[in-house]
C-alpha cells in the first residue's frame, strides 16, 4: 500500500475548559483528548476563549461516527454547574 493512500483521520478542534466550564484554550488534534474538561468545537475561533461551554460553537456532527459523537456528548458540561476536579 502506498503511503498517500493510507486513510488518516481529519484533525478536529477541541476546547479545554476550566473548573467553571469556561474555554481556556483551543487545540486542533488528530484524536480526541483524554480526560475531562474537553469539548469538541467547530473551529479555532479565538473569540471562544473565556466563553462558557454552552456558548461555544459546537462541531458539526453530521459526518461523525457514533463513537465520536457519543464522546462529545458525554464530555460536554453545562457552564452553570461546577465541574469536579
């Protein structure tokens, strides 16, 4: 098999949240990050930094498989609730 024919996963954008559920940083990663306090977002728009999780622009889930969309929904935390550390 040729190296250019190997299917690679498309990088996705993720927001790292603080303990209050606000966006601390934005990352583009090939695989979903491990741990809590991460949500998938549509793009790396720096205007999202400092915003609560419920105001972040969510990723378009139309082309994702069930495991990725399930991961995203289990990781999203409401901005108004205090997140455990």
